């Protein structure tokens, strides 16, 4: 009985929940195509031509932004949370 209790305790303590930041980071990785952009004071949405802007997010927290198939810039990204002002 003690062995069973110790085994259950060990299994429960060894389990680790994956953080939401890690999960979100995994979902971010990949090729993203910009189809529109907007915001600002006018609130309008502007469409972009297909494949004109592509952003490649990598697992090592770096990105590459392509415009018309050529690298426009590269850098590091960081995911975070912020409180909405609305």
C-alpha cells in the first residue's frame, strides 16, 4: 500500500503542465501571409496583394519578413500579454 501511494505521488509530481506561453509560441511558428492591415484612428482595413508580404516565425524566436519574395528584414520576436485599454 505504501509503495502504491509513493508511486502515485511520484507520478503526480513528475507531471508538468505546458505553459500557455509555450503553447502559443508553438502555434506562432510557421509561415504567415499578410492579407490585410488596419487600425489607427480611421479604423479602416487595407487589403494587400496575395503573397506580397510573408513573415516566417521560427522556433528559436527569430523571424524573417519577405516582401515580394525578398528578405526585407530579420530579427527576434517575443510573445507577451498586455491589458486592453478598452
